[in-house]
């Protein structure tokens, strides 16, 4: 079968925070392993790519980066329309990166149309994606409107106005999504995309993700630490439910390790203040994949307290390590975890604490869930994700064999 020439786009791809960089790295590697020619076009912070994949950097102003977020760029940096879009959008309190990157990417691709067969946009959904001059498909991990609405539910007054301005790009994403074929990562996310973004169900294809089984796997040499619970919070936002877990932690006798970095004055900082200095909670960040896998293998329980998840790589990675999971029933978590973990209603600290305590106190149940977790994780792989994604490319190109159309 003819190899495809794929432009895989990601407006930002931090390899250590959030799932976009993880998605781009693993998908591009496995697509290349299938014989396709893959080039990742990305804005800062740039993703990591592996051998066989070309990375083309499309620099932006990166106005939200530490150590100088919300900086005023030099006049020499404001040399084109995307730069002005990025600067003025930031000054107005918005998040303009998806739009600015899409304009840069469309301009870049317009000069290289003969080099690609298909463009794959990763969650950017900027207006430029409608003008690439090539067949284009978009991955929507979940509608960002969910994040916005959960955030708005926690604020009032001027703070609510600020949140509305920040999430102004959501309206653009909805308009663009309705004009492109879409991939998503779970049935629950597909339903949310139809409900929130107005994308017809028949234009959405579900392609699940996976843990990297080369790294996330049982490690017999690492002992489980009694009472250790690990959770991952890639963003200090209500969506992740970390404040719910911290409220629950007042009723749990154990050690909580949070993979993430709390924002000053954010919901996590407030919940920690309520817990007090005696709480056995510590935060770690900047871990390599290998270090993260080792930490997961040292835990007796991994908790995913999210109020919504499009897929949940943290749950999949914990399961691949054979670590029992306590998660909520929000979004795709029942699809990912199934009977390999304990599922509780989202947003209820009391029920969450009871579930964690019950599992910490029952070694036999943990062993049973560990075996189920490994069996469930073995059914997912990044190679399979790449195969199904390539089938979807061929569908939009009109060259998919009948069995591939059925898969996609």
C-alpha cells in the first residue's frame, strides 16, 4: 500500500505537561514505523520526536512562557500578521496561540503543498486550518468548552469576565471543527464534541490512545510503598478534580504524591491551605517518562479524580504498570478503566475517600485489579492507534479499502 506524506500539526507540544506533546510523539513514531513519511510542524514549547520523524519548528512569540509570561515583544518581533494576532490577543486577555499558529502553518504549507498528501491538526482548530490547500483532518481530544464551563462555575464578577476572554478562542474552534472531518479518542469525547461543538456524529471517528508499553510496565524491582497514592494534574484547573481529591485526603491515612505544579492562589493552593501543614502531600514535576513509570509502580493506588476526561493517559499508564486505579465516572474514564478499577461519582470527596481507603486496606482486591489492569492495557497500543489513524487518512483521501473504512 502506498505510503502517505503526512503533515502532523501541533500549536504547542510540551513533552512534560499535558497530553498534546505525548500524542504527537507517539503517533508520529508509529506512523513512521508503518512506512509513512511524517513531518511534525509545531509551535513552542516544541514536542520531542523520535528517529524517522522530521520536526519543523514554526516559532511564535511564546508570550505565556516562563520566566517572563505576558511579556511585551520587541517591535522587531511584530513582523507579520500572526505575530500581531498573538500579541493583541494576549493584550486583550485571550489565548491567541491556536489562531496565530494556524495562520503560520497555513502560510508554510501553501508553499509546500506538493510535499504532503494530508494535514493532521492536533486540537488547534484555528481558522488557518481551513486554508491549507490540502485534505485536512483534526484530532479533538475533547471540547475545550468543557474546561471553560467548569472554570466559570467556580468564579464570579470580573474573574468570570476574565475567564470568558481567555476562552474566547473556543468559538473559533467550534466553527472550524464543523467544517473538518474529526478524530477523537473515546466515545464519550465524541458525544461531547457533538453536544458542545455541533459536529455531526457521522463526521467523527474514534481512535483510542494507549500507554507507551516500552516504559509503562510492571517493574518487579520496585516495591510498593504502603499507603502511597499517586495522582497526575497536568493543569491546576477544576477539570482535573485535584481540589476534590485534596478535600478527600483529610479522611485518608496515607501519602499522596501529586505529579504537577500548583499555581499560586489557584484551587490547589487553597485546598492545601485547608488541609494544613500536617497533610502528607507532596508535589513533583519535570519527571522523565522513566521516572514517572517508576513512581506509578511504587504506588498502591493511582487516583484520577477528574470532572471530565477525553481519554486519560494517566489512567492508561497506571494500568499498564499494573497499579490499581480509583477514578470517577466522568467522561471516558469508564471506557478506559472499566472493571480494572474502582469508579466513583465525580466531585464527591466523601465517596472518593471511602473508595481509596477501602482499596488501600484490601491487598487481595488490589492484586485482582492489578491483573485486570494489565489485561486491559494490553489491548491498547500506539501502533494500533497509528493504524486506525492512517485508515482515517485514506478515508478522507477516498482511497481506503472497504475493511479500512469499517475500521475507521
